[in-house]
């Protein structure tokens, strides 16, 4: 990571209001140059002979993946690994990140070269998503000495709160049992049933382990705090294991 001066901001356009962006983030930078580098696209960096945000993007992506993964693990204990990955992918995809960047009008603050300006670079999903990741890195670098990952975690969770709720509704309304039943019937795989193979915990905090069986063979196993959830997770597990083996 390149060393950034503590005080001097280089080559910043007059119309780039960093104070407004900091207010949108809810975070005042101690070293404003971290923010400047996070906003600097390679096209602008080339024209003005300064560092771009690509290295910031690299670390910012890792920070975002960690924070979102940690949040999903804590808040969705019944989702299996495959669905956690899909849930996260919806949130951190280029489309998801660029949509979030547009909500905070990040494009107005991105430093881009003349060519990118002409071709509408401020609205390009790739530039917006990369810049947002770089921004998370900048917050982390600026705050880590005193706060570790706490501040950047708070900012990411705040920015993603509505997106997480929307994604949750999407996942919670999918009936995987019905989908898998239709899939099994279409492929003529045989009779399908669910069997609880393990039950543990006190009455107020039960955990069920359910096997999805087709013609007496186990195709998937799921856990959950209720039989219904464990059956849904068993269907998800079975889908992940065998769907790619068959034509849709």
C-alpha cells in the first residue's frame, strides 16, 4: 500500500465536495488523502500522475466480504453454506454495489479522466462498484489504529441495511420444497419424502436434522430450529448436489 501524505490533498477539482461525501458516510476522515485515493480512478490518476484506487479496491473487497459474511452467519443461523453464499453474492455483486453507490450519489465524487467523463464513466456500474469497495478500504485504513474494523463494519451495515432486508424477503419467500418436488417429478426420480433423523435441545430451543429421501436414498440433509426450516434446508442441500446433473 502506498504511503499517503498526512495533510496535502493533490489535484482535487473545485467541484468535488469531500465534506458532503463524508456527511453521507457519517464518517469524518482524519487523513483526507485516504478518501481522495479511494475516489481516484486510474484514468484520472494517469492524467494527474498520482495513485489510483485499485489497491484500495483489492482490500476493500476483502473487508466487505468479511463484514457481510460475518453478519449473515450471526443473523441467519439456519441457512446452509450454499444459501449464505448466494445471499452474500446478491449483496456484493457489481450490480448490487453500483446500485448502492448510486443511492449515495457516489458518481458525483469519483475522480475520472477526460475520456471516461465523456463516455459517462460516473454512471458505469464497474467504476461505481470498484470505488465503493475502495471507499470501505479508506475508512478502514483511516480508523483502524483506534477502532480496528468496528467503524468500517458499522458503515457497511448501515449502508446495506435496506438491501439486506430486500434480499431477505426474496430468500424467505422461495419455497424450495415445492421447487424440488417439481424438479423430482420432472426428472422422474421417484417418490420423495422427508424424515427427521435427529432432534436435540430443550423444548424452547429445539434443533431438527431432516433428511430428504428419494426412493429410500438420502439426497440432502438440512438443519433448523423447526421441522419446516430443516426440510427447506434439506431441499436446498439436495438441489445443490444434484440439479447440475440434469437438464432443465
